[in-house]
C-alpha cells in the first residue's frame, strides 16, 4: 500500500507530535501495514509501534538511534505519562492553579473499638502532584529533546530524498534526473 493511502487510512491514535512523526517515518520508509502488523500486538500508540519496529528491524539505522534516544529519556517518559493522564484520566494536579480535588471517594471510614462510622469529608483539598517548577522541570527538556529528534529526522529525510535526485535548499526544490 503506498504511503499516501497508508497514511490516510491509518487511525492516528495520538494527536501528539510524536504520533505525527511516527506517521512521517512510516511514509519515509514506505512501511506497509503488513510490516508493522506484528508490532501492533498489545500496542495502540503509533509512536510505540514504529519505535518497536525500528528497534527490531533497523537497529543500526541513524533514525532508529535518534528515536530510541528520545524513548529512553526520563523527561520524555514522564511527559508522556503526564500527557496520558491529562488526556485519558483526570488532569494531574498542579499547585498554584486553584483548589485541588482528585477523583476518589470522599467518605472517610473511622473505626474505634466498638463501631464503624463513615463521614463525608467536604471542602478538603488534596495535595498537588506537581509544582509548576517541577512540571516545567521535565516537560521543557522533553520538548527540546523532541525538537532535536524532529530536526534529526528531517535531516535524515533530506539525505534520503537527495539519493533519489530531490534536493531542498534555501533557494527551493531542485530535481535532478539520475
């Protein structure tokens, strides 16, 4: 299946830049659904599928090394976990952004020697998971790491298409018949 059909018919499971970059890699390498099929088992994230494919099938490729470098980043992992919670669960709580209430039962069970009583704790704020500085401490480096990966992938792509006689320069697009 050609890249354009592959891209248009593929369900994009993450609307994050990493999902789009994974789709770009699929197109650059002209990967088919059949080639990625074994890597879809137990995975829905396009970036995870492509990353596992590259690691297994093209371990020494510069693109693979760049992708795995980001995947191994502690900041990237924490940022993706934060994003996942934000999108799919309750947004992680951050101090300084107003009252904080996590989703959990507000009934408090107390036991003494003779009875069990339940009381409802209303108006009691929960502790935040992050301060703004902590959040910036891992999100900001992850964004810079992603931009570095993106730049590396673009350079790899430019090198790839130059071998086919297509050159993108500051002056524009040049095509040479090889």
